[in-house]
């Protein structure tokens, strides 16, 4: 059975995300370091390509096929490629 991420505790949605590019970059770095998938998702949904790239990388490292499928369904080509590779490894 493929590994999946534990459920994210999530962040309160009423906490605003930073809009300043430097602040966004710092938030992405902090989320990567903490492996905070919920924050990375929020940042990616707000348009941060760095957060989206980090989500793909973390999901691939964890073998999280569900997250890769979610990202691929949203049009992320890197997630689709990682998903293909992981699925081929399972065969």
C-alpha cells in the first residue's frame, strides 16, 4: 500500500497569507522546513510556484500518490511526471 501523508492539522483560514514576495518566500521556506503541507497548499493555491514545487517534491519523497494525483489533476506537469515514475516503480 502506498505511503500517504498523515492528515494535516491545517491552519486557520482566517490567518492571512503574506503578499510581499520576500515574505511569501520566507513562508515557503518555513513550511518546507516544518513539512507543513497545509501551509504549502495554501501558499500554492494563492499562486506561489515555489510552494507548489515543494509540495511535489515532498509528496514524491514520501510516495504520497494521493497528493501527486491532486496536484496533477490541477495541471502540475511535474506532479504528473513524478506520479508516473512512482507508479512504474510499483509494477
